[in-house]
C-alpha cells in the first residue's frame, strides 16, 4: 500500500530530488513553493489522503461492536499455558497480557517473561506493550523497552521484558497479568533528504531547554 499522498502535477516533467531522482508525487515542488495558495493546497491534499487512509484502517478486518466501537479482528494463537488478551473493563485501551510461568525479580533485575500469545496484527497497525499501572505503582515493576513494539509482520510469541525498579523483590505467578497490549494504527513515513529544515519556534534546542520542574510562566494576553 502506498503511503505517499497523490499530487496533481503542475507540469509534465517531474521535479528532481536531492539525489538526482525524479519525484513522482510532486511533493518537492510543493515544498519549494512559498505562496499561501500552494500551502493551502498541500494541506488540503494531505488531509484528504489521511481521511482515505483512516478509512482503510477501519475497514481492515474491522466490525462494529454492540457499543458502537469498531473492533479489529486479530488472529490469535495460544501456546502452552497462554491466556487470550482480555480487556478488564469496557472502553479500556489495553488488553491484559498474562505470564505463563512464575518469575522472581530482585531489585534492579530484569527478565524476559513469556505470555503464551502469538498474534497476526493486520498491516497498517502496530501492537504496543505497556506496563500495568498497578504493578508500577505498588511494586515498581515496569518494562525495559516500554512500550514494546510488535510489528504487523511478527508471528512469534509475545515476550515482556520486565524490570524491577523497586526496592523489594517481586514474585509473579503463572497467570498473573504483567502488561497490557494496545493496537494502534500507524503511518509509514517517506523520508526526503533536504538541505535545510523549515524554521520553528523551538528550533534545535532540547534536553532541558524548556525549563526545569517548575510550572512554565505563561505571558498574559494584553487584551484581557
């Protein structure tokens, strides 16, 4: 599936890119044009493309549920001791993943914990594995690479890389809920090499450039 929005060519010859190749989408010409009309046209075309892409996401293996929400059907394979991901409450974003074996984590220790679950996430979506807030708050249990990423092409068992950030050992049993799985639509980017980037208020500042922990001061509107 193409992830680049279609453009209406302003001329019969495509514009060259920074690598000497032709840009068939016309996006380079739009970037080089600084007129307000061209910018508005770019925004309108991009918005139209996003609406179409979103519609294709919703149509892929999706069906409306009783509460009016769109439910995406995902093929699931359970391994030994595995439990199907389950939502604790209606409207929850994350489905709970459970451990298939007992594990003890000392303070600072980490372990790759199996869930007994393998899924086939449709193209255009990604699975994100997040820590459970209760375990994080009460025991300091988190995920090393949070959120873990499950690409649509992955067919292996979901393994959760748990870490004990607390001061006490944590004992988990088989069947305990250890993480939550979110299914999220994604946009694949087309990275275009340029000589310079457009200006912004922030620029290239980072790593504390916006201030410390104190609340930021907001300038008062002179009209009020």
